[in-house]
C-alpha cells in the first residue's frame, strides 16, 4: 500500500513538456476512466512551438499535457525535444525518465535519472523516482533504500522526503525481523 501511495504521488507530481502524436491507449480498468487529453491546451502550445521551435518550456508543457492524459509515448517525445533544446533542466530530464519507466524501459529511466543528477546532484525528485524504478523496475530494494535515504537527509519535510520516508518504512515493515536495506 505504501508503494501505491508513492506511485500515486509520483504520477500527480510529474510536470514537464512532451511531444505530439496519437498513441493507442490501454483500456481503463472497469470503473475507472482514462484521463482525457486537453486538446485546447495542446493547440495553444502547438501554436507556440510552431512560432518558436526552440521554446523548451512549451515542449515540456506539451509533454506534461500528454503525461497527464497517460499518453506516455507522446509525452516522452515532447520531453526528449525539450531536453535536446535545454539539456540542463533536471525537472524535464526527470520527467523524461519517468516516461521511460511507464513504458517499461527501466534501464533508460535510470540512465536519464543519472543525467538529471549530473545536472543537479541534490535533485530530490530525481532521487525519489530513481528509488521507485530501482524498487519496482529492477527489484533492487537496497539500491532504492540508498536513494530514498538521500532524499530524507536532504529534504526531510518536503513532499519527496515524506514519500521517501514512507517508502523506507514500508520496506522495513515488509521485512520486519530480517536484515533489510533500511537497517
């Protein structure tokens, strides 16, 4: 349950520019509705991109709109364009990594997170997401715990620090009485 809370927080907190193009979407589970794409926002941002193709922010915002609609492949495309224009934005770089993870590309996600941490070695959003990918994408709880501990040390009262603390507590509770990465 703890991990579900963390993943929910990650999904809700991701905001960066992304790319265009229709993608087939998986059907939503019964009782759940697939998020809709904000077509008006897409059109407004596309006008900006057409008039200023080097506007990294508009590309990133397009990524966010597609991300929010759970259209990961399109979000990735826009984030990649934004990162190509502005390779020094750790937020967009991290959002790109999250997009890779959501398309079952954990290794690419981890490489992207490493790039983000080269830009900003104390970027807690990146560390939190890296821990999530290590835990869920690579089944590396020890590596995940290392990342989450860094987040707690750097920003204990931030939303990222609180999420990392809950993740560490969840790992510890799941392995009570055993030697765990958090002990």
